[in-house]
């Protein structure tokens, strides 16, 4: 039996056809470690890890990662959108 090796965040990005950037790596790791985080919480976490990043850059990265199927956008009624990691092997329907 072989041990299962989880891909690194950079490998996940490359596998999804995305360029690896510090912001995308930090964002994916923040969402992975969080619990259905909103954009402001994600932005704050990314800033803690890499320094300044604009809110627009966070939105752009969230859009790219959601379109690539690495994240899922959750839209609870009367609440801001939240994000979670798409489990491995699950395709996003967005």
C-alpha cells in the first residue's frame, strides 16, 4: 500500500492551470484553515501573511480560484458571500 501524498498549494494551483503567486497561495491556505470565511476576513489573513494587498486583488483571486474549482462560493440568505475549499476530487458547479 502506498501512502497518499497531498499536493502542495502551489501544485494545486498549477494543476488548475493557474499561475502561482504569493497572494493565491496565502488565500488558499487561509480559506483551508478557516471556517466559511468572508472576503474581509480572507483579505485580513492574506495581509497578515504577505503584506499589502488590495481588496480588489482579493476579489480577483477569489473569482479565479472559484472559476478553477479550487474554492466554492457560499451565499447564505441575507449575508455576505463566504468561501470554502472544494474537497479534492469534487468538481465545482459554478
